[in-house]
């Protein structure tokens, strides 16, 4: 297994930190920058939906390309596309330009995220996958803790649009690491020739399973919460109250990231020891509670409890869901399988912001928050009752697997 302190591990996990470091700034800047053009609320959320539509279009193609040409070429292309578009966003002077750049940039995001997910699946086994995903998430969480503070300071000292140049700079650093230090992990043709042929025959049937349908619903609901509520409506809602400043919003996003950071590694151990559902179901319930808290939030104390609940629930759900999907992916069809899983997740990312934006505009922010909370609770009940666990409860790692485990 991948040794995170070795020459392969440190460069790879450093890219996750840098990616999140820059992306956290976008979470603050994107909705506020879109709103600065004076467009209706639904058009503010459309920016996030447009990026998700780009993921939807490019996800399956990225997956097939990863299986055919390897992981590194797609990582490099994705970084060039995303870094280039965020650099151009600095010069944007219209909402339409910003929308189009976010769409193109979303394709680059898909290439990097899907490619890096497949690399982790290549380098891990089912007995330790939860911990591998947890370490990846921790590297990302550290970036999300630091990113909003830096972005908020940049927005105050310079201007909001400078946050986009900050993001582009982080992509340049990641590109250098990928080119110089990260090796290819795609299975060699000689080792996988027969398996790949079988994988092509089973390309459709591997998605027609109860486990895949349920994890797809989970991914859809998580996008409603993450992209629809927290990334899109949360900053705009707090600013609309005239109680919270841009700096306050950045601080709340950082607190949520800190809560995620504290929960991520223990969550990885739990999903390896007790199964993926052990934290996935409770996490969905906690996220539902966070939505309902936000519906009545009007003071610092309530928002503080809400963002902590969001951070805990999101960390529990995302780590378990990623391990679940990796478990389901056939070894020689990982790129294609995880690309389609990314497609399903992106449908949620495309539909959710528009849906919650329309609800917020027509019925008020509170109705949107309560509605998404009901969805989270319903999907949690569905996973609890009908979702098979891809990691047998309390099954000890095999001797061979223990020999591969080098988490530290």
C-alpha cells in the first residue's frame, strides 16, 4: 500500500492540500462575485450548477481516458484547464463571461478529481481504503482550513477578483509536482488484458446493482447539501441578514473545515473496522440536522453550531462514500466505473443548486434548507434499511493486506 511518508506518498498528498487550499478561496469568492453583477439569486446558484454540468459532460469521458491513456496525462490536462480558467476570471467583467469560464474550468476539475481518486483506488486495498481516503481528506481539510482565511484577507486588502489569481497559482504548483514527482499507476496491459476484455462485457451490468443505485442516491443528496446549500446559498444567506460580514463568512467556512479535519482520520478507522455504513448513515442524519439549524439561524451561536454539525456530518459521509464507491470499482475498469459515479454525483451538483436556488427565491431560504434536510434524512434511512455494506463488519484484515499497510 501507499506509504504517505515515502517518495510516492508525500507528493501525492501535498497536491490534495494545495488543491483544497486554492479551492476553499473559490467557495468564498464564487457566489459573492456572481452576486456582485446584480443578477437574481437563481443565477448566482447557476454558476455552481454550470460547473457541475461540466462535470456531468466530462466525467464518463475522463473515466474511459484514464483506463486507456493513464492517470498522469489527465491530471496534467485538468490542472492546465482549471488553472487557466481561474486566471482568466480575474479579468472577467460580465456575468456571462464568468459563467462560461466556470463551465470550462469544471471540466478540468473533473479530470483532476477523478484521476486522483482512481490513483488512490489503485494504491489501496479494501481493508485499509477508509484510512487512505481519510489521509487524503485530511490533506484537503488542512487546505480548507487555511484557504478561507487567506482568501478573505485577499478580498479585504485587494479585491474579491484577486482570489481567482490565488487559486490559479496553487494549480501551477500542483502541476509542477505532478510532472516531476508523481508516477503512473494504471495496470499494465500484460497484467490486465483478459480482465479488461471481461470488463468491457460487464461495463453496463456493473452499474445495475442495489449497492451502486443507493450510493448514487447518497452522492446526489450530498451534492444538494455541499454545492446547493453550503457553497451556494450559505454565504449569500448570511450576507442577506446584514449581521455577518464577508470576513465572518470566511471564518465560519474555516470552522466547518476544522471540524471536518478533526473527524476525518477517526472516521477512516471506523469505516475500515466496522464498515462503510457505520458512519455514513449517522453522517447523513447529522447533515439533515445542520440544514434545519440553518433554517432558524440568525445569530452567531446558532450558525456556529450549524457549521460544526455540517463539518462533522460532511467528513463522515464523504470519506465513507468514497471508500464505498472505490470498493465497487472493478480493478481494470476503475477509471470508467468511477467516471460514471462522478457523472451521477455531478447530476446532483448540477440540479441541486438550481433546485435550492428556486426554492430560496420563491419560498424563502428557510424552505430550501428544510427541504434539503428532509432529503438527507430520507436517504440516510434508505441506506440504513437497504444499503449493503462493502466492508464486512468487524472483519480483520488478511495477513497479506496487513503486510501492505503502511499508513504511517
